[in-house]
C-alpha cells in the first residue's frame, strides 16, 4: 500500500488548502494589526 496515494482525495486537498489559506490570512492580519502600529510608533 502506498501511503502518499491515500492523500490524493479531493477532500484532503480541500482541507489542506483551507488550513493554508487560514494561516495566510492570520499572518497578514497579525502583521497589519501589530507590525504596522509597532513600526509607526517606534519610528516617531
């Protein structure tokens, strides 16, 4: 049995892309909400 072939189902691809997009949005929001104000207030 080939274990990587078990993860070729579209449900696994959907789950992985959902998690990846969630982490990307979380990273962007963290930078916008914490990184940008930090840079603004430390540069002044």
